């Protein structure tokens, strides 16, 4: 099935104008992706996100690229990106389901389409997932993971280990786990679906500099997994994880650089037309334009049937640098007031997390060196 992109975008925009405002979260949209949410409000925020996801599902907007048999429209993944871009104009709490819908869902569809119940649970808003990749002694180096899953005689599994920096694990029903099932290195990894309420799973929240505590440590002590727990073939966890990370790159957007908010802040302070302020704002606007072009290249690749490609790593690296520059400009513009201005102080404190989330700067530079520049691999 094909639909003209402009016509589909217009249809999506019209539908969102009518429906999205009813699901807006309280207060202004956060400047940082690591939103500080009062713990008492978290369940309500998750419930609002699930209701919005359900509403999209019932109206046919939840997963445009999925085949009709799985609840989609059989369109391109680029159309999913288009809808997400239009949706980002509204303060709906999609960020709490970002791992679930943007990373886990396309991975399941690609590697385990037989997991229909799990796929339907995601697109209908019934289930929240978390991603269990990073470990204390491995960081972003997936080849160094030590959490181990052992197959039992009856075909079931038990898994033991520790994960860290797991977003929303304390409120997730399901986990997407990467564990070692073979020898060291990339070839010994397998991806699994995990029930977060299973015996042996314990979760400890991590308090961040911003005051948020959406990250968690997850401890796995002989956690039982059923025969059908693997996502994709056993031993192919590295390839499964690469599918996930490639899809994560599509979440990189120019709207994450707070140019409009900085311009409004400069105007509010009567400094918009000062030459140094105008120059700083111009530099940040230029960064948004560059990131928009990188994103368009990824979308073109996806529309042609490819994956986001290594341009996604360039976009992720450039985003991290750009948010740092925006935070530095905010500190200069606002001065000492930034200490008591919650939104801007949270941005200033959160930018190191953006550099690490989804792979550190070093990981992105390695991908760029190998896959864009053609440089030899280390070691």
C-alpha cells in the first residue's frame, strides 16, 4: 500500500489537532528528555501515556508501518517517523513509552513476529517495556556483557546478572534483555523477553543530578525464563541489538535542541537584539538545521527500504554536542538565575546523560570511523 507523503502528513496533522490536546500532560513541556517527575505523579503519567497510545491504536495511527495483520497500515517506517514528528508538536507524554514503541516494537516485528501478543500489547498501550542492556562493568560495550542466561534441560532458561541505567524499569511490565549465552564477544549474546514481575528480579532506583529517578539498577538472581523467551535466534543477540539501536537513531530530532525556548527567554530578558545574543542564537539555529538534514537523510534511506544507516550515529553525536552548546548558552544568558530556574537548571544538569544515552560519544565516533570513513577497526 502506498500513500502520498504530503497527503498522509496532512491527514495526521488534522487528526492530531483534534485529538492530542485532550491527552496533554500537566505543566510546560520539559527542556530535557530526562524529565523530573514527582514519584507520586509517575503512575498517572504512565497511565496517560498508555491511554494516548490506546487512542492512537484504535484510530489506526499507532504503528503505520506494521502490516494490517499486526494492527498497522502496511506503510513505510518513514511514515512512522513523519507521524512522530507531527506528534512532537503536542505535549503528550510519548517519552515514557519511547523505549517501548520506538525500540522494542520494531525489533520484535523484525526478529520475532510470532510474538503477536507482545506486539499487540505494545501498540495498544497495554504493556510498558524497558531495555536491559548496559551493565556496571561494561558501559556501552555490549561485547563485554556478563549477565548470563543458562539453558536448562527442559529448554527453559535461568538468568543471573546486573543491569544499570534502565529507564522506567520500576513501572515496566516487560523487559528486553541482552544476556550472554555463549563465549565472550559479540557472538555469544542472545536477546530475551523478560517478565519484570518474575521471581529473582529486583529493582533499585537511581537518583540523578536533576532530581529525577527514572533510571534504575536491575538485579537478576536465577530468574526463570520460558522456552519461548528468546527474541530472534539464540546467539544472534548482537544483530538483534543492532536493529534496536538503528531504530533508536530515528528518535533523534532537531526539536531536542531548545532554540525556540532560548529565543523566547532572550526576548523576555530584553536581550534578543544584542549582537552577542543574536550570534549565539544563530549558531544554535544553525545546529538545528544541520540536524534536520541528517534526519532527512535517515528518513530517505528508510523510505527506500534500508535502515537509518551510520548517519544515525553522526546525528546522535551532533545532537549531544548541540544540547551541550544550548545548555552552555543558557547558563551564559540566564546567569546566576539558572540555579533557581528549574527548567533551565535541569537542562544544564541533564546534557551529560544525552551524551551517554543510546551509546556514548566514543561509540558513535567508532561507528562513523568504521562505516563512513572506512578506517580499519581497532585491534
